[in-house]
């Protein structure tokens, strides 16, 4: 139910011309397709920005969530999907309907966050 509501919100924002930023921890192929289809229906490009994380970082982040985490089987499945997506990005074979795809490491993501939060970027 939450996923349907999230997708509907993204579609409404795009259709209204306001743009949307979709933040998720597991961007499965079906989710990516839904985002690119919603953007295409609104006549706007979709850009994919990914934060790269290795398996150990993902496992540590999952452990930090405590009881509010997905089960072991689904987590390992998503981790394998993420590894496959990372490999396809390294080979240059992935576009998936996105106008651009960029993968940020943690340092680059932190720099981008500082830029987005700086007072000069709000003016």
C-alpha cells in the first residue's frame, strides 16, 4: 500500500510540473521502470542518482535499523540485485530509460549535501 501511495505521489508531482525527488533504499527494476514511465508520461526526463555502498556498509545500515528492517532473505536478494546493477553501470550497459545515471560514493554525496544545505545555494 505504501509503495502505491509513493508512486502515485511521484506521478502527481510530475504531472503537475513541479518535479519530484524519489528517495528509496532499494531501487528494484520495477521501481526504476515506474519512475521512467511516470516521467515520460509527464514529458520530462528522469535522472537517476545512486549512492554507492558495499555489502558491509549495507549490512551495517540494516543492523542499525533494529526491528524496523526487512527480513534476511529479501535483504540478501536486494543486495544481489544492487551488485548486479553496479556491475552493469561499470560496464556502461545500463540506461534503463533514464536521461542520465550517476553513482556517488559517500564522500561525493556528503559534498553534494553540504552544497544543497549551504546558505548561498538557497538564494
